[in-house]
C-alpha cells in the first residue's frame, strides 16, 4: 500500500524568491515589521530567509526566499490564512514601494557543488538569460564549469528559473570565506583555472559557446539577515 505514496512523493527542491523595496524613510519600521511577520507566520515549508541586496540593479532591496518546497505543497499553500494576510497588509505592505518581483527556482543537484541547504551568509548570484533553443547548451556549459568549481573548492548552487519570465539559470556562489573570496589572488582567474582543467585554449572556446547561448548575464552580492528571517 505504500508504493503509490512513494510514487507521488516529490523532492523539496523548489524555492520562491520575492523582492521588496521599502520606502526610503521607513527602513527601521519595515525591518521591524518584516522580522515580526516572518518569525510569527513563516515556519516549516514556509520558512523565510531574508537577504539585503548589496549591489546590482536591485541594490537597497530585500530578497525573501521561501522554502524549499515541492510543487504539490506549493499548490496547496493558499494565503496562509486571514490573520497572516491582515498582518502583512496592515503592518508590512504600507512600508513598501510598488516595486516588487517574485520568481520560482528549481535546484539542480547535479550541476552545482553543494546541497541545497548548505548556506552561507554572503552570496554572489549570477543571472543568465538563455537565447531561444539554447537551454541544453547552457546546461552543458554549466556542467563544464562544475569541474572547475570542484577543482577550486568553490561552493556553488545552480537553479533553473521556473515559470518566471525569461528562461534561464542562476548560479549562487556561497562565499564561505566571506567577501575575501572575491579578492585578486584568492583564486586564479577563471580563464586560467578553466584551462588547467580542460587544456590550453579551452577557455576561449568556452566563451564563444557562451556568447552563442546566453542572451544576457548580470550579477549581484547579497548578505543574509538572520534577525529578519524565520527562527
């Protein structure tokens, strides 16, 4: 009788990422209200991790990640009840601007070098928008990078953008050593490391394939904010 249950079970590999931007003169009030909301209403499958966005086009905003979950659970989520919604609408939403985004990401265990929940307090997110018909090509390009990340002992999680606008991937470099991992000399430049793994000239060939498959790429730094997150 347990066989059907195993057959319909789903892996918790889906993350919802929402971005909020508070009014410039309401930062303290917003953070207080957000912390109270996340710690009261977001536990278990709806656990929140809150990040401050330090650079890039969304600098100054907050990223809230919910999960991980699976699609069956998300499908039955609802709005978490009237009390939850009243708290959000009364205490948090009035402190935000109209700027907002929400995306779903599916974790790819075979493309990265860490498990989904092996977190770090500082992260570098690279967003890649894929050209039409190039999903498989970009997937293969990331597989090649995985060997370089492994050789360099980099902690990188890879997600597919799912039902959230332009098709793409994000790679999340989890900076276990902090921002010093970005300093010149901490690691060799990527081109050198890539050639070390695949041979001389391979990086130039990789870049040509990358340019043929990726429409746009951008990156940003984020810092985890435990005081604003679920407990």
